[in-house]
C-alpha cells in the first residue's frame, strides 16, 4: 500500500478569498499547499479594473502566510468595462483573463452579464491577447430547471462563443455534469476545472425530505450519480483537459441557515489536496494526480510548471466541523469525516 507520494506543488485554478476578516482567515489554507491560486473576482465590489486587481493581489499575498504564494486575478466582466484599462491589464499580466458571470447565476453575480452578445468585443480582445475566458457556465432563467442550467448554457451560449472565437482559450469552471464533460472533451481550446465536492456528492446529499442541506448547496448544484462518475473519470483518466479548481467558497455560518438565508458555496480549502488525493486513490489513479493538480493547469494557462514538490502521507485525520477565528465561523466541507491523506511537507 502506498504510504507517501510526492507531487509537483499544485495550483488551485478557482478559489474565493473574499475580503476583510474573512480573507485574513481563509487565504492561508490555500497557500498551505498551492503555489498559485486564481482568486475569483466576485468580491462584494467586483474586481473590474487594473488598480483593483493590483490591490487585491497584494492584499491576498500579504495575508497568505507564505513567502512565494501568488494570487492570479481575472477581471469580472461587465458590459461597461473600461476597454483600454482592460487591454492594458491583460498585456501587463495584471489580469490572468476575464471571468464571465451570467447575471444572477451565483453569489455576487448581480453585476454580471445579461446579454452575452454585448461583450463579444471583450472576447475578441481576450482572443487577440492569447488570454483566457473563464466561464461560470449556467443559464439562470425561470423556465430552466436548476439541474439543467449548465446544459442550457452550453446549448444556448457556449456553442456560439466557441464557433465565433475559434482560438479563444476557454475554461468551463466547476464542470458539474456529464454533458459538460462531454462538451469539454469534444471541443478545441477548452478545458475544465473540477471541484472535490462535485466528485463526492450527489443531489441526494443536498435535497432531502424537501429540505436543503445548506452546507452542500453550491452553484452549479451537484447532480446525479452518472454525472459524479463522469467527473471522476474525466479528472482521473481523461486527464489532459481537466485540472484542479476547488471553488472553495467560504460563507459565514450565519449565511448558511436554511430556510432563512443560505448562500451558495462550499468551503474545502483546509483539506483540498487531501480530498482530491483520496478520490484519485479510490479510482486507482494516484499516478495521475500530479497531472490534474500541477501540470494541466499551467500548460493551459501558458505558465511555468512549479518547481517545488509537495509530499502527501497516508495518515487518518478527521476534518474538524468548523474553521473558527475571531468573529469568523465557517462550516468545513466533509466535516467530521475521515480522510486518509495529509499534506505533510513542502520541499522548497
Ligand atoms: C461561489 C461564491 O460563493 O462566490 N458560490 C458557489 O456556489 N460556487 C460563486 C461561484 O463560483 O459560483
Ligand atoms: Zn467559484
């Protein structure tokens, strides 16, 4: 039985650090194992300008408790961006790409895009600058079932984006369905991030006895067994176009109370790489973990692969219920459950 593995240090290509006290508490959990993270720009005031991105990056890095941790910031795309500033920020690597939130698809997406055609000029710039379009791929419309939002987005928007901008690099974030996996596999210049929770939960873990478990509620919502299996297979075996993106999305416990107020988002960063390692082990694919966690992402983003190594050791740990510090209290994903791996050391 394998008792220890060494992998190139991972990166997390999709994570939320928030701001203020929450940012101070959560950032170190990602910096504990990752060298780089894409810090999602859906802060309470979204990150839409080069100045905001520079300040947000500094704030994250200075709170990471790590000397070589790097935050990469995508621009929150809107139809009223300052195009000169956006282009300047792409050219100077201040923005790592642009993030499309269809309006009202998820947390803080009310500033997002209503009519995607209106920002085709921005896709053109991203394509020209050989940058990346990151997409929250869900269409939120009254007539669309919550479980079908990804499929509708692909059918009604993504096919068109793909065929209009053939060399634009696209990441379909937090792929959640077999349909999404298939789209990524069968189209060019598109990759997908996969979260641990979409490979561990199905809708039965969220919707029970007509109630919702708020701690398993996220966007895109987790789906059926066949979707979970397809995501596991994509991460563990079809392992060129898929890479690590936890979508760790902390909310204060008070914002996770069903039925009064419950925001979408699952906080997994305190045990992210350990969760992925367990999944890869269950699938008998430990030898493919490094490609998913540390190689496919930088290749797609055209960035260097990390040079340090991370050791994971077999060691039984129970994930604590909460992450608590000062006035912050967040429910941990997989709380009270046993996990067989522990990241032990960073060889620098
Ligand atoms: C994220 C958040 O809370 O910011 N929520 C979520 O359910 N995943 C936003 C997102 O990535 O959709
Ligand atoms: Zn997210």
